[in-house]
């Protein structure tokens, strides 16, 4: 028996206020307007006044419309029936499939007890040398891709999704362009990965409030699978849109903004989502890759800044490649000692030499003289950019390591690399 | 008769409660939601409406639900059994919670911090008839490697007398070990466990003293140039990825203190997990026991309820003060105080207070100041000294130190270790910037040598800046050598290899010896070179030798061999022959 109320007292932004009794905080309601039905969530209780945020937006809502409280917080269906399906931010199917109503789970579950986590120790192979070799991705890692608008971040996400050895891929799209959504759908379909994927898509044309639900829904479903022992990869694009939606709602609610208009709890809001990344000690895992576009390539902007404090490193996408400086996987030390004995040596040496190459470039552009050593570096840098950094390169880690040795041998003598003798003897191309 | 009220408003974790009896500011209240009891704290009272912050998710709460008030301020349990434990911000033991609730932190489940049934071997110190006051030691129990003193409750007012005292024996925490009587005939049973409100400092001591000795962290850059005092305070601000947490983790392992309290406040759970899983395996060289035996972890990670985050630093500092009362040196590491300040900001916003800078509340500065003021060296009633040292990390927005939390902290701490993005990008560890950091405390390093080292760094930096404009060609040989000296000092002394067993921690003796060597033989030495290339080659060679030296144990033959090799190399280029190298 659901209670129904019709006395809407106030409509401001996407928030309506209705007089009602016995309503729970965060409860979900259904509101019927002449333009259709929408879900709404309770965001404030003050005596008899119940403030609700309408997922589909308040346009067309009349003060005489009916509000039906459901008696429970937001829920989504979960389970294997979802595989291959596409939904919007409220869990309504966007493909032509049937609506699901079984196996409903709450979103926004409590946080994991830290003592039930394990130290991450499994590498996720992607076939991209700039990741596998230099900044290894680790199962249960949360890692954003920092990028300016226009970089091929969605292509990168899709590639990682297809190649990563995971059981389930969940894509949460926020403020996604319609073409981008089609791109993801088509490419996963082409590569035969669609049957192990679930999409929750909010496009730029959809109401703002739905955007806020996307990460929660995606992660709630991911958690459900992880608890059943599955390895889940969650892709979120783009978290900056999520933050902007937060900002919009906070300001509508007359909250005091803290930094560039963003609400003071931006850090906690982001953390409660990213912290869902987990490796359970007796079950599966959740790995999160999220795109964060940086307005004006400014890493000190509140969104990338708060994100950087939460996540375990970041991939920095610039000029179409993963930039070795600025990119960091904080968990790489957990896995790159166990791959091949030359992994760390190649990683350190090639990056140091690449840093020297950048210095040489700078020296050259300032008109200083180039020494013989500088010339060697310039040659090395060009080959490195072409054969390692380019996102076209798609080779497994072992091949990338071999290629690393080949590049070094083509440019330097063994002593110039500073790599210890035992490794040189074992791997230096004869 | 319990005082109760009814919920009249809910916004986030802020719940308004109407109550027609009296209400105590900061008292704990429980919201009754079906079978669940959710803990909350009164933080504002207006008329007969109390605004409470709930330490849990408020989903599902309904207007009109009952709230019970408890008369008690938010408190922690103090007693034997704290060491080696992992608590959340409200002092719930996390391993026990996991046993009970599984993977997730279920709301409304609270557990005793200290186990009721564990027995401890108690030895009395005082006898019947002895006069006692708050904080006096009645007896002790062995806890790990420490003598854990059982003290008269800190809440005791005035002078009391011991009416009866239990004999030597094994007792659990539910059995009284003594009975006290007051002049007016009142009696009070004393247990090995006592409660203390977290936001009130424990003040059962004679006086607070000026910090005077250096706390050895075994980090050369800190100990030699920007030392921390035993009982002092310091802060580590830095942008993300600059290594704040790594620095804290290594300090928690190597610092020469008795007890380390780690307050993981609003940071990643993964980092706590690492500490949790590795500390039981690492042996503390000072005691020969596992590091976890001297550690208490308070962990309220970023996804746990924000109100509990606010209280977690107080929980931590109260436990630190408790062990200080036993005459121990305690180090409290708070990571990160910015998240704590943000928790205050969130609550302040919900209370609709008038915001200060960047929407932080106006009382931010005084809260930060009063937190750091809980550090200090104190002279206890028996004449012994105990101390609490506080080190807090700060995560300034955008890595910019001109923000309220950093600025408020800098006003009250004794040392500032500023991490820089440039140094961390250049893979320099620790990434503490030697040009902007400062310390008001004295080091065990001779003042003049310290000054000379700082001057070398400053000069080297200035020349490096100049070289960027005029190039190497335009720099004089003398300047170039000064530049190399600074670079050399930075790379072999200030930087440490955190992955090298020897280099990761340098003892006080070794720091004095090595700095003296560098001071006499390199920084103060004049060298003769034909050209810049020769100078560069010389310093590169020196650096290579020195790095090898850094990773050999002091006093071994290898150590002495490398020292000799270094001296030979220096002698070839030195203007004057080297005299004595030992001060």
C-alpha cells in the first residue's frame, strides 16, 4: 500500500516540496505528470515538508500532480539478465529489451570494512606498453584518465575494456554525446564483448539528476557481481560531468559553494564512488577506470585535483598519447617485480633517458649547442615516441620489453644506459 | 528516566530533534530506527530543538522517530589492550566488526573497543590508605613490551583515599581493582578501563615543558635540516602524488618513539590495508617485536561517514595522551588534516553557518590550533616525562599552500616540511623542498654545519636558475662548482632510497658522521679543475661512490673501504690536503 499525495507546495529547479507524513530519508517516489512518469528522491525532510529531486526534471510538473512514495530507497535490478543490456540513469531500458524487476538491489551501499580488503597484487594486461610496461594497471585499482576535451579518451577506454582480461564490463556514461554512446556500443559489439557488458547511459540531452545516479547504479551492480566472485571493470566517462551535475544541484539547493562553485563535499562525494574499487579477500574485484576531462588542461581545477587525491595515480592523456610524466600508477610496485626480471630496469632506464631527451629538446629550442650525447638522445626520443608511446602500438608486455632492449641497443652502448651488468648480459641484443 | 526527543528534520547526516527536557551540548544521542540504533552527537541547540550530526548514513529515517539522549559526551575507552588494534573513528574494532558483519560496515553496529573477558596480570603499586588524585598510578599490567599503568580516573575531582586494593592477580576489565573513598564518604570502584571525552585534553600532570630533544625519524633531510622535537608539532603539506603518505608510513616504521598512533583520516582504504597487512610482519629493531605491537591504527577512510571522520583525530589524540600519562613518548601521525577540516566544512554548511574563506567555518583556525596544542612534553606527578608529538599531513587544493588549512596550521606548528611537485616529478625522495621548509626546533647537528648546508643549497639553486638563462657557457667555473656541490649534497644526503634496506633509515650517529664528512671534505673544500667537464666528471664519480656508501652498513670493512676511496678521490682535486675528518 503506497501513500499518495497531491499537495505540491513548491517547485524550484528540479526540486519539488510536498507535504507528507511518514516518509523516509532518501526514499524513492514516483510522480505522474501529464508528460509521463518520473522517479524522484527525497533529499530533505523538514517537519511535514518533503523535498524531492525529480530525476526527469521538473518541467511540466503541476502543483496538482500525484506523488506516490515507494517506501524504499533507490534500487536497480542486478544479475546476469543485465548482460548485453543498455539502460538509462534510472535503470530504464534504452534498448528494445524488456524492463527488469527481479533481483533488485539498493544503490549506495555501505563502505567495505578495510580489514576485509587485500593488498592488490594482480596485473591487468592491456596491450598498451605505456600502461603495461611503465604504469601497470592493477586489479582493484581506481585510476582516472586526465585529459583535455578532444583527446581520444573514449577510444582508449574502449580499447582497454576489450583487451582487459575481466569477466564483466560496466560502462557508466555521464553527459555522453549520443555518437560516443553509439561508438561504445558498436565497438564492443564488433569485438564480441557486448555480451559481457552492461551500459548505464546518461546522454548530454538527459536531465541532470539522472547523471548523478549513473556512477551509483554502475557501482552497485558491479559490487553485486564482485561479491559473486567476478572480476568487474567499471568504466566511467566523464566524471567531470558528474561533478558539474553535483554543482548544479547543490546551487539549486542553496548550498554554500566552496571552490569555483563546487560544493564543499565534492571530495567525499567522489571518494564514496571511487572507494568502491576493491579486491575482496574471498570474492571478486572491482577495477575503476574513469575519464576526468580537465577544463583548460588545468590539473589544479577542483575536479581533477580532488580526484587525484583519491585515486591511485592517473593516466595523463595529451596530444593523443599517454604522457610518461604526469602519469602514475601508485600500485605498479605491487606487480612489476613479478613479471620479468628486467621489467623495472627497462622502465626506469627508458623513462630517465626520455626525460633527458626532453631536456635536450628544450636546449635545442633555446638555441644551445647539441653535443654528441644530445644527438643520441634525440634519436632515442624519436624512436621511443614512435614505437612505444603511440597508442597504435598493441603488443603484450614481454614483446614490449624486448622492443625496449632493441630501442636501447639501436641508440646507446650498454654502459651509457647504466643498467646493471647481469641484465645486460642476459638481454642486450647481440 | 531517559530523556527522549522526536526527529523533526533531516538533511544529509544532520538531524533536527525536538526535546522538551534539557539538552547538553555535544552529548551523544541514539536515533531509534526499528531495530537499529544510530549514534549521533548534539552540535547545536536552538530553543527545544537540537541539531545533531549522525555518525551513520541517514537513509530511511522518518520524521517523528524517537531519539534517546545519553548524558555523556563522545568518549573513548582507555585501558590495556589498545596496542595493535585497528579502530574506526568511533573506536569500534574493525577486525571484530568484520567477524560479525562480513564485508561491509553495517550501520548502527557498535562494539566495545576493549574486550571484557580478556584477563590481565595486575600488580598493585599503592596500598590501602594512600591518597590519590586523578591520574595517579594505582598499579600496572604488562601490555606487549610496556608496563601499562592503571591510573586513577582522569575525571576524579579532589583528593581521595584508597579504601581497598586488590592483590596481585589476573583480572578482566569488568572487575574492580580498587575502591576509593572521598572525604565526604562517597565511594567509587576503580576498573582497569576508564572512559574519557575525546574533545577534552587530559590534564593530569604537573606542568607542560618546552620540547627540548630531537625526535629521530631517521630521515636525513628532516633530522639534519628540519628537525622535529619530541613533544613538538609539524606538518607536511603537498600536492597529490608527492609522497605524503609514503613519508608518514616510513616515519611510523622508523621513528624512535615508544608508541605510534596512526590516524588515517578520510584517505584511501588501500593505504590502511597496506599498513595493516605489513606491520605485523615487520620487526621493530628497538624491541625485537612486530611493529604492530607498538602501533594503534584509527582508520576512518574517505568513504566512511563524514561525521565520524571529524571525531577520529580526537579519538587518536586522546589515546596518545593516555599513553603519555604512563611516561611514554607517543607519536601521532594524522593523514590528512585537510579531510578533517573538510568534514568540519560539511557540517558547518549543513548548520547554515556563515562561511569563512573557501567556505571553511570561521572557527577552523581555533580548532586546528587547539588540536595541535594537545601535543607537548609533560612532567607527570611522579617526576617522569611523557610526550605526544603530532605530525599532520595537509592536502591543499591544487597544491597551493595559500589556502586556509595550510595557513592556519603553519601558525601553530613548530616545523614545516613542504613537499614540492617538482621534486617528486624528478623522483626525488623525500620530496620535501629544502628551500621553503623550516623548523623552529634544534637538531643534533651542529648549528654552523646546518647553516653551511642550507647556504650551499640556496647558492646552488640560484646558480641553476641563472644557468637556465645564460647557459652553461656563460657561467664561471667557480659558480659551476658551487652549483655541483649543492646538487651533490642534495642527491647523496637529502635524498634517500626508500627501497634500500640500509639507506631507507639513517641513525643519528651516522647522520652526524656523514654530514661532518661532507661538510669538511666537500662543501668547505676548494677544488681545482681544468674545466667544467672535469668538474662534472669528478662530482659524478663522487656521487656514484657515495651512493654505494649510503647502502653499506656503518662500521663494516666495506664502509671503511669506500670512505678511503672517497678520500683518495677528493685528495686528487683538493686545493689543500685534507686534515682531520673527525670532529
